[in-house]
């Protein structure tokens, strides 16, 4: 699982039939200090996340193991919205 911040939405009016009904969001990976790292990824939203929220997401074959993405051609899925995280007894992020 990876931490990411939702930075945008993606709309595709023409797509593979099995992708119909999926909400697609653009994510930027963040580290435990809430600093943006890496590039961008488009992920299917399985939990109702919104722009600006920090989320947990999975990529690769793990992305196809949620109820929403099972047997769909997804390479990334948002599976949780983060409320808080703590590192070494110190709160590093709070929603």
C-alpha cells in the first residue's frame, strides 16, 4: 500500500466497457512527512475520496482485489481515506 494525495479527477467519455461506472482520480504519492514524491497515478476510487484528501492506494495485481475492481483492467485503486498517521509516537498527519 502507498500513501497519496488526490490532486485531480479524470474523465474519459470513451473507455473499455468494464470501466463504466468507475470514478477515476489523479494521485500524487506522498511520504510519511506528507511531502509529494514520485509521479502521478490514475486510480479507481473504491471509497468516495475527494480532491485534497490523503488516501491509501494499491497498484498492480493488488488493485484488482477490491469488490469494485474485481476482474476489471485497473492498475491502481484507492482503498482507504487517511484520517491520521503517527511515526515514532509523533503525529505526522491529521485530516
